[in-house]
C-alpha cells in the first residue's frame, strides 16, 4: 500500500511539473513575442541609416520613436546637417532669430547643401504647437525644399531624469536639466545621422557668420588633407556651439551621450568623447563662426552674458595698405593683422620708435578701434600708443601721414576705444601703432579692427 501511494504521488508531481513547465514556456514565449513586436515597431520608426558599423551590427540598441512636426528630410544626403534642440524658456525665445540667421547668412547654393534639424524638446503641448506653427509660417520655403525639419520625441522615450545623483554638488534641478539636455542631444544626433556627410551641433540662441557653410567646407578639406585622426572640429569656443562631427560617428556619439547622460554636462561629455576617439588635441578654428545671442538661459531663465570674443560675423576693414619697420617672422606679414581671418602679424623684438601704420585708401571717419596682441598670454605688446593721422605722404620706403594725434595706450596687450566720432569728428587717413618702449619678447598682433561710418562733414584735418 505504501508503495502504491508513493507511485501516485510521483505521478502527481510529474504531471504538476509538466503543467508548470508548459505554463512557464507559454509565459516566456509571450514575453519574447512582446519584446520582438516592440523591437520591430521601433525598428520601422528608426530613421538612422545602416552605414555605421554600430547600426550594421545593431550594437548598443537605442530605439527612439520620433514625431515629425514640420518638413520632411530629403532622401538625398547633403553636405551638412545642423542640429539644435529647443525648450520653452521662462524669458523670451531666440529660436526664430537663430533659424533666420542660419538661412539668411547662407547663399542659395549653401542652403541647398544643408538641412537644419530642430528638436522641440519640451513636453508642453501648447508651446510645441505654437512654436511649430510659427516655424511653418516663417520658413515655408525652407520646409518645402527639405532644408528644415522639425520633430519631437515623446516623453515615454526618455529614461528617468529626476531623482538622480548629484555630481559636482549640483542642485537637483540643475542635475535634471543637464541630464535631460544630454538625452535631447542624443536623440537629435541619432536622427541626424543619415542626413549629411557632416553634422554641426549648435544651440537655439546663436547667430551665424556670413557663408559659414563654405568656411566649414574649406576647413574640413584642409583637415582631411592632413590625413590625421580627428573626431570633432570646433568653430566656436563656447558650450556645445559650432561642434562638427563626421556623420558616420554620430551613432556612437548618440549612444555615448545616452549612456552617460546623468554624469556631467554635455560640453564636458563631448570632450571625453573626443579623447576616446583618439583625437589628441582640440582643433579650434578662429575666427568663430557662431556667437551666443541669448541673454537669458534656458535653465530657469537665469541671466547669461556669455560671448565669444573670436566671433566675426562678416568683418571687413576698409581697404588699406599696411607698413611696418619691424622685422616679420617667416610669412606673418603686417597685413594679416588687418585682414579678416585667423592669420596674424608676428614680429621680432620691437624697439622704441618702431611702428605699424595703416594707410586708408580714402578718408575714413573712424568710430571705434580694437587691437589684440599676443597668443596664449605670450608675445603681448607691452608698451605702445594708438594714433590717427592726416595728410598722406609718400616716401622712398613706404607711405604714412604727415601728422598724428594720440587716441590712447595699450593695457595688458589690448587696446579698445568706441564712439570716437564724438571727440574726433573729422576723417582720418592713417592709423598707427607706435612702440613707446623696447621689449625682449617678440610681438604678435592678432587683429586690428576698426568701425566706421559715412562722413557727415566735409571737413578734413
């Protein structure tokens, strides 16, 4: 009898075990099917190409669903995609002026070579609708021609960005803001991966230099000709503005920002990414192509007066000839300090009485003068004065002016004066930098910039 009950118990256990296994397999199969369904759905909605090895192998899956609010990306890859993310600000908005600057500072040929991608990253529906409507009204032609795309990522696509650890002793609100910003940029960059050969990251409160795309194209060609490793070229020293990447590396960058979104701000992460991609040194071009225009930050409307001192929108000094009696080093001639660009005048140790003289081709009413010297705190102009001159004369060696008057002296290697026309009302024919004491160090004059206006008087001194 005991053996009989043992057999019955064994049979019941066997049947129960088989039933449990069958139910478990059913649950597991159901779960697997659910995962597969979601993955297939997301894959259909993913807009990145399979050109990157990351995408080819489906490494580090980053599945994002996008809502297209305006425009449609072109099927033809362009030279440059420009990405910016925008959220609702407590005080004003700079998005429309930023977009106007990007397009107005570009020629028709340049606009046809780029696409601007705007991520409206705020979860306020009314703000998104009104902003998208404003963009549609202001940029109907750019949207129609595939030069502008506006999109949104639903909130459910985001991982948690509240209650995170407080690195660098940041306030919880600041941690949440910068963490979400990293996620915004990650999604924006991933979407833009297939749209251009190169990708430019800017912010939603900048204005652009004239023909910035042509300058970027020239700089890229120069960099590629060097056949050296690079991951990021910088066209502004500020924040996450003017940073250029190869599109083939964007899937990696997007995942990098996503993986470490809560660790540090985006402009710190980009430096780490550059190092990991084995770019040894920063590659920063001057003059900068983008300037920060915002007065109030997107973080709680805090005041932000950050400006890029190397930005030149479309600066051109008036036509002039430049002379000096200082010895130039190699091909760093004095005219380079006058012309727009990042070249400069580099002279050997100046002596007292040496000069650099600019002779205008016509009488000019000068309203402001700015002269920068030195590089990295070295080769500064230690002692000199700035003068304006009148009555051009020609000698055997060069041209100059018959008489000069001093308008100010250098301080810490810099000279700047504005509203000169309030005191000096007549036109000038020369500008001279006169060395007032010898120095042992060599001299670099990085830029000489003047502002002018049309004459309101026929008087000339």
